[in-house]
C-alpha cells in the first residue's frame, strides 16, 4: 500500500493522519480555494482538524479508484464522501493526492479536486452549472464541451 493510499484511507481521522507525517511535511491544495501552503506537522494537522470539525464530519467514506507509485513517490485518486456541516447534506467528489515520502514519513502532499463541483454543491446548484455563471460565449462554449448539439 502506497503512502498516498494510506493517507487517503485515514481521511477524517486526524490523529492517524498526523502519525504518517514527517515533521517538515508540506501540504498544497487547489489554488482556487485560497488555502496557503501549509508547512510543518503542526500546521498540516491543524488544517486537517479544521476540515473534519468545521467543514465535514469525521465519519467519511473513501473509495479508492486508482493508485500508482511506490514508498517514495505515489498518487491515489478516490471518491470522497462526507457530511457537510455547511450544506447540511452529503458531499461527494473525486480527489487526487500526490505524495512524496521517506523513512521519516510523508514529506509532501499535493491535493487536487474539482473545486467547481464543490462550489456548485455549496451553492445548492446542479453539478456542472458553475459554467453558467461565467456568462457570454465563454460560459456557453465551455459549458457545452462534450455535449452533442
């Protein structure tokens, strides 16, 4: 089992996640969220605690879709499902983690997910409707990608 998978499967359990981190772990998240680069076990663990207390309940479900790599460099794609305190509803989205680790633990995490789908969910809109907010030709053309006329 890769470090990326180990981390994903511990989502919601902040103490178990913390046990995987090197002291100098760095966590990067999708830039569109405005979350700063998190550096160090304390900062990353505090972020994890915030996610699974303020944003979501800790009783999450992670379904692994893809896993690649080895003990030093790994990636995992998974479906994440959790109760959203903000929306008072079940949230589900696909996530990817890219992880670098060594004998000291996980040193680097790059987290990616569909932030537009998250925004649609929190706004109470149908998935994929964020493109309509762009407006004009750009919103219409991008929103029509992959759809037949």
